[in-house]
């Protein structure tokens, strides 16, 4: 009995040992399974690793796209800026900086000033001393009117009035007798040289006294760059500067007859029994677009084509002096360019100036 019990105990002990071995064997066999699961999980998770790479690629792509867009936007802004800089001056320049966009003029020297305020609106070579040709006749007219001689007195054209310096002709033949008023009218309106010469000859003291009176008047007006050698302007020694001529025009505008005669479109005069038409040398006086109070043209080869005017813009008296233009019509075209520029670039400046009556 005792041996049976011991056998059963040994059997049980053997069984327990076998079970432990089996358990150990089972655990050992399950370890690879766990590794396989981990491996599977690892395999399953591995495909997710490129995802961040793709995400990074997308970020880089978006960054590149943003940078490219920014570059394009900057390029557009630069192009727009360039476009604005290259735009017409009238659209980009305000009245205060209008001098930065001067109109292209064919006159080598010019001076434009608001006569009422003294503000210089345009200028180039304003102090240059140049021959002035028949602009001279504005001073001739002032000296005649200052002399107080009878305007109804008849003056006769003589051989002394013939131009031997430049050889110019005249429609006033020798022996033509006209009143001083008619001579003055033709000298200003049609720039008749013989009329201007006759006016000087018939001045008290003759032509020398007349020329002296012209230069004295210039000094009184402060025209320090101005000199006169004859009454017609044919002599190239008659010189002035654009700035001086603006003062000359301003002074001339105070004479009613100079305003009337220098801007009259035409006049018919009885010349030795024949009615002759004389026209104004400045075609702008006929234009309804212009309000011109004083006008005078001039030309000799040394002076080029010249034009001076007092005109009205925005109820302001503006004096234009245009000197030494090459083409026959350049001075007129320049006057139109100046007026257009003033109306587009400086309307506020002209309109804000105190209004004055006249013209």
C-alpha cells in the first residue's frame, strides 16, 4: 500500500514535470509568433513611413508655389510701377511738380509767367541775350505813344525808310502817306518795317533821339539785358532776354492802342488810292479758342522765329515769350503746346490765383 502511494506520488511528480516542460516548450514556440506579429505590425506600419515624406514634398511644393506666386506678384507690382512711371505726365504729375514734365518745345529759349502773380510757369534759357527782331516794335509803339504826338498827323514813306540792311520789301511804296495812327497800326499788326521807320524819323529829334528814348524806356522798365539800335528790329543789335521781354509785354499791355492794334486780325488801308488789306502776322489772334490781349511776332535770320503774347487762361493774364524757333510754324505750335500744358497740368494753380479784370 505504501509502495502504491509512493508510485502515485512519483507519477504525479512526473506529470507535473512533463507539464512544466510542455509549458516551457509552448512558451518557446509562442515567442516567434509574437515576433511575427510585431513583424507584421512593423510591416503594416512601414508603408506609413513614406507618408510623411510625401507630406514634406507637398509642403515643399506649396512653399515653392507660394514663393513663385510671390515672385510673380512682385514682378507684377514692379511692372505696374514701371507702367505708372512711363505713363503720360498729365496723369502722373501733380500741379506742384509740373515743372518735371515740361512740354517739348521747338523754341531754344522761352519764358512763361503769370503776369498777375509773377509766378514763373515755364522757362528755359530765360536770361539768354538774343536778337529780338520785330518784337522791337512793341517798344517802338510805347515810345511813339509816350511822345504824345498827334495820331492824325500824316507821315510819308521816303527813301530813308527803305531797308538796306536785310533787303526786305514793303507794301508801302515810296510816297505813301498815312496817319501816325495808321503807321502804328501796321507796324504792330503786320510788322511793316517802313511804317516803324517813318514813326522814328518823325519823332522830335529824329531817329537818333527816338532810339535813345527806346533805351531810356528800357532802363526805366528794368530791362537790363535789352538794347535797341533801330525802331524796326531788322538790326540784330536789338537784343533782349526772354525774361526782359516778358516785362516788355507786361508794360505794353497797359496801352489800349497797343492791345487793339497788335491783336486786330486785319485792317484795310487806303494806300495811294487803293484799298489794301493788311493781316496780322500772328494767326492765333483769329482763333476763338484764344483770348489774346497783346501780340507780336518777329523774324530775322539771327533771331529765328519769335513770338510774344499776353493771353488769358482761367481769367489770369499769362505772358508767353518764345524765341529762336527754327520752323516757320514752330512758334505758333509751341504756343499751342504751352497752352495745352498749362490747362492740363496747372489748372488749379491758375484758377486759385486772384482774379483780375481786363483783357
